[in-house]
């Protein structure tokens, strides 16, 4: 009788043991599924306000690891070469935060600009996270027409080629031009007049005489008396070619 009762109770204990093992495995799987890094962006959209063309503006972006495993920034890229980001090199432990420094160069831009920063991480919920930067860009000396790049095409070496740029004073005050900086040795400039009243225009006559073959891409600055926009950027590009 005793032997019969012992055999009959063994399947009952096995069922309890199997159920306990199943519950343990389920808990382990559940805990494992939730053990992961998670990127938390405090401000995914940033308004940089109003700046003057040519200014460099920097802004910090705070990121945090809201997960339970280390968070790694595997790649950072931007939508424009005008925007640079310093990528964090250290992984963030759970609960840790870090600051990413973003810099936007407004040279050559005017009006409303929208740029993007893309962060790639090991967060399994989203490979890429997007940060949106918005900025309004003003000018006090406005190129007429509104183009800040001079493309001269092929220019024979040793032969002079002239180009005139016109700027309108939109500052509402009298402005003086002190000089041009950043001119390559192959370019000479004449400014007329050097002082311009509100709403009036000035001309910059550029004389380009290439001294070598090849592509030239120079960023030039009009140095002005304006406290808001002391440097007005424009770009000169051409290809020096062998004379016929």
C-alpha cells in the first residue's frame, strides 16, 4: 500500500517541479528582454534663435541612458558640412548623461535654415535618432543678387579676369568697409565707396589673375564697422587653366 501511494505521488511532484522551472525560465527571459540600453534626448528640437550670416553658433545637446545596459554612440553624421559634432567616445552606463557639442557655421546662409544631426546608437528600439536645428540668419550687407558664391569657370593662367560684386546696406545705419580678408594672392580688389548709407549699395571689383593651374576655392570676408556683422563672407571659385 505504501509503495502504491509513493508511486502515485511522483507525477504530482514532477508537475510542480516542471511548473517551477517554467516560471523561473519565464522570469529570466523576461528580465533579459528588458535589459537593454535606451537613448533619452532631452531636446530633440533646438531653436538657435537669430544670428548674422558668417557667425559660428554652438549649442550643447544632452543625451542620457535611460536603459539598463551601457549605451554606445556608434556614429554621428549631419545633413550639411556647415554643421559639426564632436562624437562621444565613452559608453554611457545606465543613468549616466553626456553633452554633445554641435557647431553651425552660418557663412553663405540667409533666411530660415533647418539642419539635422543623426545619432546612431546600440539602442535596439531605434537605430537612428534625429536632432533638428532651426536658425534665422540675418544680413547687414546683402549681396545683389542674393548669391554669395562667385564662379568664374575656366580662367587662363596669367590672364586677368574681372568680376564685380554688389552689396546693399540693409542695416539701417551707415556702414564702412575696412578691408577684405582671405583674398588669395591671385586676386586683387577695389571697394567703392568704402562708406555706404542705409539702403545704398557698394561695389567690390575683383581682378583675378591665376598664377597656377588647378581649382581655387577661397572664402573671403568683407570686414565692416558693423558690431552685429563685422565680417560678411563670400566665396570665389575658379579653375586656372593653361593658356591657349
